[in-house]
């Protein structure tokens, strides 16, 4: 019996999903549970598995199509089976050859319109980059699980193929006769005076000559137009709504992270020796923020109508920058996890976010968000609250600064600035200040976080 392939509903409020690519072609044999196609929702890009084993047939949608959830998009047929009558509207009947009994995978003769070869296994992000750069995935060696091609593999091929460009020596500029006004206009408008013919005495270029050249110049090339869809559209809508509806107030503190850096270095030496997960600054921030939220539950809440709900779980979102936008995977119940467990979770979420392999569960249920732009060299910034949360922490880079000590001397210390944005409808200034005070203490005296 033909098994329909439907567009799944992956999120509570999801109404549609966009087809990114089919991983199998019409007429190919697929195994149940094997990745069949890649779809994109407003939050994530995810692989959809085949619901049954058989021959893929009756494919109704292609890359870029926006499809309502629960709609049938294709069928999987048993050997010798034809498409059901309701699937033949506008589709030529498909007859599937019987599956040989001597082999688990039938040898199906390729149709002239269906290439028999598959592209190498690659993450959705890697496929998009390869298409953008014009790279044949068949020439890329994958370093991911099972030889899967990742984003870094494609970028490495591109880097090797880009040869440095050597500019030819510029010729000596010719002496151009032009009035001062003509030179000024040409400089402001980017006009090359050597290409103009002057109408003044002895061919001197006048201001009118430059203005006429500007008017006669061909129009500039049209800009590249990128539709505001998918993840980018969701970010635009949510951030606009948040900034317009939520009264933001911001608070900034400077933190001496010298002890934190020393502890992290020691822990990573131990982790390397014992095969434990690498501990990033972000993992330490997640641990410290979770510890502080236990003492300040109003920052771990949400506003629902006329009620403030103090949430029982502390789920910390970690903002991750992607080529296509921003995504916030979540470390669930962070206050109940040890540092090594948090580090492993952060490393896993960030890696899969960049490979386009997050699941709906990975991005659901966040109660507080951390946005760390320190690795990009940003020293201080403010962030927009991610609704329905009521607070977000923006973390900058640690820079070495002179600091006065208790003896009147001056020492150079690593100082990191953090800016907390809160929803003033829920959180008062004093509450936000006390939260930052305790968080600063946790980061400057970090060893009790290990308890």
C-alpha cells in the first residue's frame, strides 16, 4: 500500500515549512528512517526521515516551495505498486518495477530525466555554501560523522582555490587641465577626469563638463535582492515586536575575569588529560547565570496577560550566529547540571547549530538568553529581549585594563563588560542591579560554582 509522505508539524505554532532540498530522487529506493528531504521552519533546518521503505514517487513539491503542514508531498510505493488515484491529478502514472528478491536494494534502471548518481552526503549549510561558491561537492572530502561534508570542508576548498590577485602597476597619472570646481565635483562624485573632454580654453574641463558626464552616465548596477523569508523574516518580526512592545532598560557592569580565566585553564588541562569536554567561557557563563537566577527568580519569568509567571525550570538559551541569521539553542535545566555536563551540552548545541542539525526540542523552552560577542572582539553592546522571556545578557570581550588595588597601586587585569536588558513591566531597576551584583560575584570568585 502506498505510504504518503506529509509535511510534518515540528513546532506548536507552525503552519508551513519550506522545502530546502530532496536527499532522494523520484524513482530511488529508500529505507524507512533514512533521511529523505530537508525542510526549513521559522526556527530551524531539519532532515525529515522516510516513513516507510520503498520507491519514492509522486513528488509534488521542489526546493523553495512553501508547503502547509500535514499536506502530502510525495508517496513511497512498494515494488510493483502504482500511485493511488488521488495522487495522479496532473501527474503521469508511475509504474514501479518489482524489487529483486536477491538483494536488499533493487537495481532500478535510471530514467532519462532522473540522474542515477547522488551527491555526497553533506549538511544543508554545506550544500548551500557549495552552491553559492560554485563548488562541486564531489571534489570535497568530508570530515564530519560518517564522512559527511560540513561547512568547514566547503570553506577549506574555497580557501585553497582562491589565488591572491596581484594588481598591475598603475600608470603615471596624466596632467589634466580642469578648473577647481570641476575637480571638486569630480572628486565628490567619483568621476575620472581623464575620461572627459573639456570645453573650456585649450580643452580645460569645466564644472559643466563634469555635471554633463554624470547625467549621461549609465545607471548603477541593480543591487542583489534577497527575499526576507524563513529564519531572517522570523528574526525581523520578533525583534521588531519585542522592541516596540517591551519597555527595555539596560544595566552594565565590569567584571574582573582573571580568576575565571585561571580556573578555566586548569579545568581544560584536566579535561584534556581525562578526555572530558572542553570548557568555554560561554559554558561558565551559563553555569553562573543559572546559579544567579535561582536567587533572582523574577528574571526567570514571563508575562502572560495580566499575570507574571515565575518559571520552575531554568533553561538558558545561547545565541549562535549563522550565515543566514541567529539561532538560540537551549541548555535545559542548567541549574541542575554540573559544569562538565553544561560544557558538553553547549559544545554539542553550537556544533549542530552551525551544521544545521538542530531539532525543535533544542530551541524550545528557553527562559533566559546569553548573547556573547566577545569572540568577535566586541567590547560592549546591548541586546533585544527574546520574547516571551523578560531578560537577556549581552557579554563583551575581556580586555586588559589598569585597575587600582587596595594598596593604592595599579595592576593590569582582564576586564569584561556585561549589559543586562530587562522588561521593565516585570523587573525593576533594583532587582536587575542585585542580579548583576550576584552574577559579578559568581564570576570573580568562581570556584564555589563547582560545588
